[in-house]
């Protein structure tokens, strides 16, 4: 088995990219489901890459086995045989693309395979070679799938073919991630059940521990400043939930937020964080005689509750925090599932002068619909577009477009994920005025944030 990495870059022209983007966008908008949209996209690549069969090979969260194969040209027998095959034991260039996180090529996919069903079906279809490109999650750069191109002939990928796929990798990332999160991926396939670990009492113990932490106010807001270049001052703060655990130290939201959502206790955390953040930032505003915007993430499961707007009003009243200085962040991925319920709640929230911000804007192909149907004040340029903007012309075009769109619609725009001076300077050159990221400051405890502000003022 031979694995190669394609190094030479052959760029796709802007006209060609625009043609493909329009085709894919139209196909996605006409689709009834994420799976249907993926099949439409694969048709595009089947047409562009003549004589091959394109496929999306989705991996499980731990990257131990292939969870699903989506393809138009490959047979159902082939796709079924792929499911459950352990990554470490084969499937040619697909496994290499996952492990090495690079383009990989195999001239003979029958060599070195332990998946009996897969090998038999691939031989039956007379498949010879395969090349694969890893697809990364847009948040943490972890491989969630591979885009694979199978052929009945020896077919080493050309530089141009690789660039065609890479040009649309952001769209593929978006759609695959959404598909994985959809209900279709929660079906309990028999082969998945066989490898699942049995349940224990750990969940119940963790829930009790988390509820006690909420009661003792161990869940606290940390603050990351938002900078505005017009005034060269701090525009506001985003409150980020952290668990101040007695034994384990400060735990990030990834350690408990998803669990809280799944077990319907996220509203308790949201209420606690919002109330404390309102009190903290109110203190800062009074001390420095300056208004700050407080931005807080709200779970979609929480904001759709009937009494959410009433609880929010009570928090504003009890803390004496001005509603116009509070911005509630709602993620696009949450809106996709809850748009009908969220829109009604937003109307009630707006009556309290509270601002609405759309987080991870642009990571869903329904983005523009949110601006059309929801009363939005701000959009956040997602870090997935900022991360590679220095050297990726596609990300540059996306950032410019979103920033210009916000200006045309008279919306505030904040760019998150600004980690370097180069990020800041390039995004600023596109017209962005509000920034957030490690380049300016990491999330800090309230006491540390107060010291930082005091030092800046002196």
C-alpha cells in the first residue's frame, strides 16, 4: 500500500469556485434533510472528478471506527460493509488520512485490509485505488470524517483534483457537522450497540455533584473582554461559564454544559451565570462610569421555555442591570432545531430592550434566513473562518462578505477567535470594528478582570 501527500498547490479560480458554491448552495437549500444535501454535494464531485466514486466516511467521536459511508455511486453492500470497520486496522487511505490528518493515496485498496466484508465487496466492485482528504470539525480541528474518491483504475490524485475538494472543505465541514448532530445520526445501529460500554451509576453521581455545585454557586462566570477599535476601549465582556471545582480546579464548559443540556438542568446554570454576570458588570459600570455590553450564551433548550422572558425580566430588575446593555448569544446550530419557538421568545425579549446576537454566524447554510425572520442586533464572525484567514483565500472572501453584509444591514459585527496580530490586522482591514480573542485576553475571573481594567486606565 502506498500513501502519498500532495504538496504542490494549484488554486481554483474565483469564477470556478463561485460556480461550484452556487451549485452547492442551491442544492442544500432545496434539500429536505442534511443527508439529502450531502448526496447533492457528492453529485457535484462525481461530475467534476470523472471516472471516480466520491464518498463521505464518517468516524465515531473517539476515531476508533467508521460510523457511516455516504455515497451516490457506491453500492449499499459496500457502504454497509464499511460501517463498524476499525480505523486502526484498515480501509486504506481513509485510515491514513484520519491518523496523519493529511491527503493520503493508496494504489491498491485490497492490500492490508482486515475488514472481511469491506474487502469482499470492494473486490466484487473491482475497486482499485482511493485517495482521501480529512474533514475537520470547525471548532476544535478534530477529524470527523474523510472525503474519499474511489476508482476502478489506478488513479493518483492530481493537484487540481485535490484543490477542487479543498476549496469546498468549509462547506463540507459545515454540512457534515450538522448531519452528525441531527436526529439521523442518533439511530442505534446494531453494530454500535455492540461496542457501547454498559451504563453505570456515574451519571447519577455526576448529576448530584453538578446540582450541588449550582446550589453552592461553584459555577461562575469568567470574562473575556470585547475590544472596539473606534474608541480604542473595551466594548464589553462575554460571560463564560466555568466550574470552580474543589478537587479538580477550574473546569471548562466542555466538562459539564453538554451534560446539563441533556439532563434538563442547563436553565439553572444559565440563570446563575446571567444573574452573577449582571451584578459584576453593573459594579464595573458604576465604578468606572462607563457602559459595557454584557454578552451571555443561552442554551436553545432554555430560551424556548415559556417562562424564560419572565425570568430574564426578574434578573434585570433584581440586579438593576440595564436591558439595553445585555446581549443574549444564541448559536446558529441551536436555531436550526428551534427556530419556530426561539422567534416567539425573541420578540418578548426585545420588549425589554435586550440585544440579540447570533453566535457562530455563517456555519449554517440557513444563516440569511435568521437575519430575515429574527430581530437581530449583532452577528459574531465564527472563529472557524478567522483561524486560517491569513493564508486561505476562501476564508478571506467569506470574512469580507459577512462583514460587508453586517454593514449593509446596519448590524454590529464581532470577530471572535482573534489569536494573533496577523488575525487582528487582516480582519480589521476588512472593516471589522469589534474583536474578541486570546490576542487581547484570555477569559479571566472577575477579580482579575477588575485588576486588568484598573491597570489599563492607569
